[in-house]
C-alpha cells in the first residue's frame, strides 16, 4: 500500500489540492503498478508563519512579481 505524504504551504484552492492528489495517485499507479484503491495520499497544509526559508517565515517574505 503506497502512502504519499506531502507538506504544502496553506493558501492553495481546493481544486489545486484535488488535482495534486489525483496526479500523485496516477503517478504511483503507473510507476509502482499499484492498484489504485491501495494508494493513500495525505496533504498537510502548514501555516505560512510556521514555514521558514533562510530563517524568515514565509508570512514575512515578500512575493516577487
């Protein structure tokens, strides 16, 4: 039973998360020849203030345009 765990920053739409789950499941099914019904995917959304890069929380970083 493949178990795929993904940590992502909060803020993505439900549609985007659903698409990610579908594509990860598809990839595991193809790569591992795993029956689709045995594949588990868990997404964990991390609040931006708890995810830091270079010591700076993502909630404090400016978005580049």
